[in-house]
């Protein structure tokens, strides 16, 4: 008689005999896959492979009506990015609403993205935090589940000194390829150039996502530091006039093919001008409100919002329909007709 308790098997050979422990069957199967230990995974990506990326999408996280992740919609969204030439994704960034996730959700989504798409595109996990302790732990976990690089922001809200900021970055840089993200409009604190130049001495610094503007971008690119524009409305000029490698984009969630053309195929002020009304519309309210609304109107994700985000007003949704028609529905992801949607179509989730 064999008694199985969980993954363990106890086998009694004769009546009345105490059962003997038997090794779980899975351990006897040759070449069984076991998760890699973190030190085996975290440095598997060459920093130069990250530095060469020209189009990275800060990807949206879709939700089910109960507020859980809609992984089917997520996979469809990421696959459409990949098919249209996007080279990497930021998982759980501001656009992906990492700030509304538990760390368990966050690391799960990074690992899921690696498992499904990591062989075809680079997966960059937003494992930054205003707590150095949390940033260290999340980054260890992110590399353990296979992310190719980490995105790190300077400590926000509870701001620190410049020396504290440098210590914060140095606490995570040794773990693997890293992009530092400077967005003072959200953090309340600029990362001064001398901090970036100091961090650039570490071979794991892949580069900077810079939102201050093109003068700052050129300051870095003139010294050989890789920079991605963090501003979709400036990224064309950043790329072709100021030396940026590319863009970490919100707009590419919607029109990855056109954003690829903007980043790969040479200076194109005509195309850039055509895209500016869409970009301005997307950032009418703080990101990711516009993107969430647009993806719902395109029928790519369910119209579910985790609070405190709420959809754009009816008038702005009607504007989006016009923008899609002007640019051409075929240039946007998805196959459904764009809709305005009624206010009652949206689901707002406060507890999930």
C-alpha cells in the first residue's frame, strides 16, 4: 500500500510494518526543470544588449472585473507589441501601475512576462522603490525570475540627500543591468548629472530614462552615456538631434508600428507632427489615465480601472475616436471598432 501526502510517498511493504519514506517521483526524472538560483540568472543578459534597445514599451496591465490581472489580455497586448517591432517592455512601471500592485503581484507579472516572451524581447522589471530595503528585495526577486534588467527610480516623497540617493542606487546596481529613471515631476527631486556620471562608473548601468528634456539628454550622450527619452512628445528630436538611443514609450502601447518607424527609420518630422495630437491627448490627465481609457475604447482591454484612476470624460473619449479615424484605425492595435463607451461601461475597483 502506498500513501501519498502532498508530494511525499510512504510505502508499507508488509502488514503492520512502518511505512518507509520514498523519494518523490519528480526528483527521479532525469533533466527535470528546477528554477535557477538567483546568482545563475541575474547576470545572464549582457548590459550591451540592453543599451542597444531603441523602442521599449512601458506596457499597460489589464484587469478583470474583480480587479485581478487579466493575463489573457496582457499576453495579447505584449504579443502585439512584439509583432510590431517593440524590442523590450517595462513591466509594472508607472504606466503598468506597479504602484497599485502588491510585490507578490509585481514579481509574478515579471516572471510571467519572462516565461511567455523573454526569448523574443527584453523584459525590464520596475523593481525600484523609495525604500532601499524594498528595492533590494524586489530586484533580487526580479532577477531570480529571469528579468533581463531592472528599472530604478530615485527615492520619492520621502526624499533623501544626494549622498543618500547615491547609496540607494549603489545598493542595487551590482545585481545586474540597470536603467535609472529620472522623472522629477513624479518624484519631486531631480537626479543631478553628477550622480549619473558617478553611477556610470558601474558596468551594470545600462543607461538613463530621462524626462527632464533634450538638453539633459545631450549632456549625457556627449559623454557616452546611453539615454532613452521618457517623453513621447520629444522622443523624435531626442533620437535624431540629441543622441538618444531611443524611447521608453507610453504611446507605443497603442501604435507600436508607427513608433518603431519614428525610432528606426530616420528623421521624420512629418510623421512626428501627425502623432503629436495623440500624444497630447494621452497626457491630458496624468498617465496612465489616457492610455487605460484608449485601450478600453479600442476593445483591447476590459474597461476596468483600479482606483484612484478613473476614465477620461465623455468629451475626451469622443476626441479619441476622431484621432483614431484621422491616423487610421489600421495603425492602432486590436481589431475592433473604436468606441466612445458610456460612463456606465467602466468598472472602478477600490478593493481587489
